[in-house]
């Protein structure tokens, strides 16, 4: 907000479009003409970008020079991104103007537009430009050399009106300083997706968005403080100031669930930024999309760093010595793998420092060496000495080839040092009490269906990728490449063999122009996937920046995955420790971050609640005082005048009461949700609405939500604070003491509930 957050009374909207003042109408006409000119320039820019895109697509490519194809593809992608950024600007292209004491006028908008014929004079400043910052930060006490701040009210390309704040010589503000744009935004009906706040960013938020900190930034804030929107606009700002560093590898945004990601997915594209990948923790292992959750005590076990020792022990448990010697019959001799041989090979393989699967080659080499040494000694007894190195090594080579083709030998290797995948190892661990015991794991991790993956398994699977290494499937790509080369070589041979080419010694043959490898490369399939698709399919993809929302829910093992995804340690972390519901989640930010960026992370807190009206926040604050008395709730900027209500119902009345709420809200503009404990038909659990917001919220059986688990009070706090307009509570049992202040409408017609009646009137 500007200096002090205005009260609800101060924030009354001012409708300048209704005034008949001639000066105002003249000014409005001039602004409409100027902004129409900006739209014309936008259309011209878009046409030029489209022409560059078509020209890039049609650019000739020199097949002798692969770099020209790469250059063309880069130009095509650059032009496409430019078109995308221009396309988003139609709605709200220009939303503000600044007048400085020197007489300069600066128009503020979604993108920057310049007069190329007049030394690139700025006609419209990008909201992220340094010169645009006073639009968000100037106050009566600190006007930042401004005499006026103007906010435009638009619909599509039409300017409906404007609101002015004028700053006097001593910093006083003439007229009503109400922020009508902010009021309109926070009271407008919610849609299915979050909107950007580019026109209404407040000073507290702007400071965080523009922080020049390359490392880890923690943004904490209670319900409705806009922390998610701030984080996303910070991404847009970083892409504006560090585009070359960030854009090629992109930004990863982690959210608590798919519904949340769908809700926020439109914000960055609306700001012209598309090189962003959205995932949940359950998506971070290639090929899996996991949503199931473990019981709290199991999630806590899996999320602990102690699982590192369990996983390492589980891998080591599969590197074993035989209980009885394994005999292998060769053509001239029978050899055996005994415990001593296997143990020596295991020690050598582990000492190599290689992951499990690549280290198998070392294990195999040691076992092979020992077996061939013994076999040579027996076969060559009496006639072969070590002095005859050539004969000795020749015999070793023959025996090595024979072992390599021996089915029993291959089977023994698989038994003693099997090739493992993360899925196969973890599934076999979970489904075997003996293996759990051998790995030092808690018996609670046992489950009969080892591959019934949960979200808590994903970081463990990812950890195993490093512990196990490649399982050899990477060789398939190399095999295909060689096959393509062989095919191309065959094509060239056919072309060379054609008699009509051989008759004329002066004619060039195909092999004089291109080789098989080059020919195969030219016809190789080009990777046309966008950044999100390529990143999601590549476990080793690293991002230049990562945003983690609802970060208080992440476990220690979750953080290890994310740190691997961003070696540069550039993070925007968003959360509220008071809203933590996960048993494996964070209890302090220091505990989370110090192991990775000791002393190199910043903490910022948002204190103003822009979403939740004071009446609703008061209900949430009463509950917060019970389970987190040291936490200060955020301060709401407005009062809605709609009283939250409660109604006691019987078991038989509950379904119809829920249906009545849904039917009533369906007739209103905006969104609504019914939140309840597990097992109540027609409700969704609090975990499914983390980070979301709705115009109307109905909470069912709050006492049962509290009783569902150790973090039940947190779940209820989350549920109560999702409402932006109306909150109701249905209960079959007595209300929890913290909700005793709700207006009781038991026995009244729901249509005449105080909250509903007032909201209809408003």
C-alpha cells in the first residue's frame, strides 16, 4: 500500500466518468487519443513482428552448414516470443500516467513502446522499468518528484475514465487519496484463474518484486497478502532485467496441487512471459504424475533426511556375496564365485566412487579377472608360465569371451550385483519387511503394493537416480544413431553403385559430397518441443530460477530435489508457517535453507491482507490465536459489511443445506466452494484449496476438520480464510470455541441469513 493502508471509508471509488466538468471531458478526450495512438503503434509492432517471423521461417538453410539451421530456429523462436509479448498487451495496454515536477509525462503500461523516428523516445514505459517505479511507491509523505499520479479505468481498448492523485509542494495530496483501482480489483468477483496485479501493485509488494537479490528470497505472509502474485510478478521482473541469463533454461514454479497451478497459470502469460514450467512435487520424476499422499506419520518418515541413509543401505543390500559358491562350467574348466571373490569385487566397485549401475562393470571386471586367473592356472598347469605373457593374455581373452557368453555367469552377476532402476529398488524395499530391516528403515514404510507411488516417494526416486546411475537404457539412443548411420551408408553405396554414375569419370559421386554420418544427421528428427516439454522430459534439466509456493509444506527430501534443479540457488520461496499442514513440512525457514545457502538468504514479510475482508479475517484470527498465539494475523484493508454466519443442522438437514448454498451461489457472479472433512458428500478437503480464493465459502463440520489430524486447526484456518466476500458455516456438533462469534442463523430461512441478505443488498 501507499504509506498507510487506507481504511474502507477512505477507499470509496470515485467515478470521474460521470462528471460534466468541461476540463475533465477535454482531458479525457486527449487521453483517449493518446492511448489510441499507443494501440496503433502496438498493431504496427505486431505486424512487423509477424513479418519477421514469416521471414525467419522462410529463410534459406545451407545443408552443408548445420549452424545456419540452428540460427534460423533461434530467430523463429525469438520472433514468436516477441509476438506473444505483444499479444498480451491488448487488455490494459496503458493503465497509468506520472507527471513530474519538471513537466515530464510518463505513461505506464504492460510493455514498453518507443518512437523509433524520434531517437527512441519512450511513449509507454514497461511497468518493470526503473522510471515506472514511482507509480507504485510515491506517497503523500514521499511524492518522489511527482505532481500527479493518474490511474486509467479501461475496458478492452476503451478508456472509460481516470482517477488522479495530485501531490502538493509539501507532499500533501489534493482530493481523496482513495485507491479505487485497488478497491475494484479486490472486490471484483473471482474467476477460475488468478489475475495479474500489474496495475495495482502496492508499495510493500513492489519493494519485494524489485529486490536486486540473486540468491534465495523468502516471502512470508498470511492469507490474502498477495504473496503468490508478488512471487509471479517478481519472476516477470527478473525476466525483464536478466532475460539472457534466465530465458534459455526457464523458470520452474512449484505449487501444492494441479488445481492451484491451473489457478495461477495465466498470470505470467498475461505479463508476456512464457518460458515458465509449472509442476507439483509429484511431477518432478520424469514419467510420473503422482497425487496420492501418505498418512502423516509415513510422510514424516519419508520426508526426513534420514532416508538418505536408508536408501544408501538399500542399494548396498543389493550388492551381495553368495551364501554358497556359484559354479560356472566352461569348455575346459569349471570355476566358482565364492564369498571371498565377490567381497573383493564389491570393495573394488564401491571404491571406484561410481553409482551402483556403472560400478557393476568394475564388479564384473574383478570377478572375471579372479576367475580367469584361477582357470588359467588350472588349464596351463605344467606347460604355461607367467613369463609367457602373450600366451597367458591370449588364454585370458578367450576365457573372458566365454564367460561373457555364459548364461550362468550372467545370471550370477544379476544375482550379486543387479542392474536397478529407482522404481524397482524402492518397490522391492517397500514390499519386503526383510529388506526394510536390512536398510534400517522404519517398518511403517511397508506396503504390499510397492509401486503404489505417493508424492513423498518422488524425491526418494529422484535421489535414487544419482545413487544408481544409468541402467544402460541410454545406450539405446546411441544404438539408434549407429543404425541410422548404417542405413545412410547403405543408401550411399546404392547411389555409388549405379552404373550411370560410374560411366562418367568426371561426375561427382554421392560420397564425394557427403558422408554417412553427416547424411544421417541431416535427416535426424529435430526437437521442436517447447521449453516446458523439454524440461519436463529431462531429469538433468536445470533452471535459472525456481519459485516454490506453499513452501512450508515441503519436506527435507523435497528441498534436495529442488536444489538439484537449480544449481545457481536462485529461488523465490513463498509460504506461511502458520498454514503448514504437512507433518514433514518446515517449522522454520532457517532450518530449511541454512544447509544449502548458509547466511545467504533474505526474508521479507507481507503484512497487509488485500483479499480477505475484515469480518472474515476476524474469524480466522480467533482460531489462529488458539493454535499459533505468537503469529500476528495480516491486517485487512477493507470491511465488506457481510457478517459471517453459522447454522446448526441435523444429519438429515445437512445435504439440503449444502445444496441450498450451491444453488444460491450459482445464481451469483463469481466462484464458490464447499469445504469439509473426509466423508462428507459435496465437500472438498482443505488440502485441495490451498492457495486458492473464492467469493463465497461454506465450511462444513469445522469440529471434525480439527479432529482429522494433528494439523486439523491449520486446515480449518486455511478453509475459513479462502473467502473474499461471504463465509458460512454448517455444523452438526457444537462449534469450536474460536468460532463462537459467528452470527447464528439456526432456524432462519437461509435466504434471509444476515450475510447473504447484506451481500445481495451490496
